[in-house]
C-alpha cells in the first residue's frame, strides 16, 4: 500500500476462477490486482482497478509478486 496526497495504491494477489465467470474449467489462476483510490474528507471519491493474470512463464526467476 502506498499513499500520497489524495491517492492510495494497493497491490494484492488473488485467485481468479477460470473464464472469469465461474463457468470455466481448470484450476484458479493467480493474478495481481492493482487498485487506485482517490479519497477526500474520509470518503472514497473514485476507484480504478487493473487485474493482471500472472504469466505461467517469466523471463526471470524473481516471481510475479
């Protein structure tokens, strides 16, 4: 979690159902979830979200997270 001014960024790991609708076959897929929040006066004013499925193969050994 990182915050500056009116903005807060959170990064989390999630397990997504295959197909995204719960109807897909196969095991859950690991993904990174990036949420950007704009807050003021103790209230959330805006929220943006990006979900990036973790690739099966990476060009390095550092991992996705």
